[in-house]
């Protein structure tokens, strides 16, 4: 279980929020499901959510917060 905890901590360091991580992964998984090329050279038959998580972990995907008006 320690390995999983380390992986989640590593992903959380990329977004600083579990909510942001989930939203980012979901949005990217939708893009991948709609045919966007994956950025990690993974097999095309891999599940979109797994690809999205790997892209986030490798720093290939990031996010930008909207400015509040």
C-alpha cells in the first residue's frame, strides 16, 4: 500500500488539490477518448483515464486557473 500512497502523493504535488487532480484527469481522459493523441507514447488501446494519469505524473499535462472577476 505504501507504493500507492507515494504515487498519489506525487500526483497531488502536481495539482496541490485532490479535486483539481480528479477534474484534470477526467477532462484529459475525455479528450483522449475523443481521439486526442497521447503524450506518453502509450499503446492506443490503453484506457483513457490511465493515460491521463500517466501524462499528469510525467508533467505533460498542466492546468491554468481562470482569473476571478
